[in-house]
C-alpha cells in the first residue's frame, strides 16, 4: 500500500540520518474506504492525489508547530505492507481525518518511493498558511482562505536519491 507521511525539512533530515521514518506510531495518509467514499471516485491516481494533498495539509500542521522549520511542506511516499497500516473506522468519514492512517512502527527510509516538496516560490504562501492555521481551525473564514492558498502550489516530485540535496538547501 502506498502511504504519504507528512514531514518538515528538519524531520526529513532526521529521517535521512536515522535511515527511517519514525519512531512509531506515525500519522500518514492513504487511499482508505472513507477517502474513496468522500471523493466518490474509482480513479486510483485521483484518490492517491487526494491522499497526498491530505498529507501536505498534515505537513502544514507540523510547520505551524515548528516556527523554525523552513516553510516548505514535505511528504514522503512510502510503499508498505497493508497489515502495517491501521485506519480508525470510527473516524472514516470524519472530514478532518479523511485518509488518515497510523503506522505502528518506524518505516525504513529505503521503502520510500518518492519525496514531494514545495518549490521555493511557495514559501511565502506556506508561511502565511502556517500562521493562519489556528485561526482557520477556529472558524475564521479569512484565515481559511489564506490556508487554502497553500494548496495553490503543487508539491514537486523528487527521487529518494535527491534527499541529501533537499536537506542541504
């Protein structure tokens, strides 16, 4: 199963040094039954993009909690066994938890298929979105508009061999 693990650049650097994403449990995003039902689609690429987008939002939450991190969303796509992924059936259709899964243990970075990171030109909008996240969570429509602005930036695809370059920049 392909899962998308939200990170920050410092967390990616830590994973690179440790050789694994973790420690567990980890929050990740995947094509779950709830995500399928919410998006009403059978197109796996469309559903995986939705899961990636959910993980990008998870990365934004991590950035909001770490003001010192470079203002770029980071998502690592990892292929792992279905049995290592657990979704909470009670939250399957909860809009805030769509596609959310838990990984009980650390995941070797060698299982990563790709890394998705914002381009440099997204940094200003991502920074504003991270700052506005708490207000948006509180129901502020203007803040939600700012948060949604980060989604206007597509994450770039990088091969896992490029991680060293990503964390050095």
